[in-house]
């Protein structure tokens, strides 16, 4: 279980990909995730995951050079979730399959994500984002709450955290 960032956009997958900063990829989601997020945001034509490597963890915080320190938060969350040791190892291996040590965009991945969200909203219109920690079943902890609204200005100015975990957010 890592962080995964979903986008429900009125654009096609190729249009989303064309707007992404180098090193960030978009892949289509599972049918269940797509159905859930399209119910929350009906104008969405495409529902995808935004990834750096095999997860979205890099979008939330920079990776630390020491893998033990870098994985400390993940290990603690896995243990609180009472995952068996074999499952924890499997999940950490996926996280480690992140990108080869690429140069981060200026200001880091979080800044690049913010710039993408602002530009995407300006060009495509209202777009839903959802940050989720865990397996791809976003409804495993119960129904997904109704989206909150953030304006481009909110996102650009960091006037409040624009992407809270587990809360769908529509940027318009």
C-alpha cells in the first residue's frame, strides 16, 4: 500500500499525458475506481492514476536517500493496518520500484503537481482528484465522501491544503 493519486478529467488519457511534467505518468484505473469517481464527477471522461514510478508517494513527499528512513511512515501504516509481514515486504518492494533517481522538477514533485492541476483546470475545466493510501479499493473504508471544491487560486496560493488524503477534491 502506497499513496495513489487519481484524476477524473473531461480530457482523454492522451490529452492528460500530453500535459504531464516529465517523469509523471498516467495510467487508466480499475473499473470499480472509474465508476466511483465518475459518479462523484459526471463530466469525467477519463479516470487515471498519476504516478511517479509504480505509486504516487513521490507526489506527496520527497524520497529520502536512506531507504529505511524513507519507508518508516509506510512501515508504520502497514503495521497499524495489521498487514502480515509477507504483505508488508511485497508492498515495500512496489514502493521501491519507484523511478530511478531522476532529477526532480524544479521545486519538487508537489510543486509540479500543483502546476499541473492549475493548468489542467484552466484548459479542461473542473477536474476531480483523490489521494488514496492503500490498495486500489477506494471504498474499502466506507463510502467515498462528496467532493470539496478548490479554485485555481486556492491551489496556486496554497491557502489551505488542496489535496487531503481520502477526500475527493474538484479543482475549478
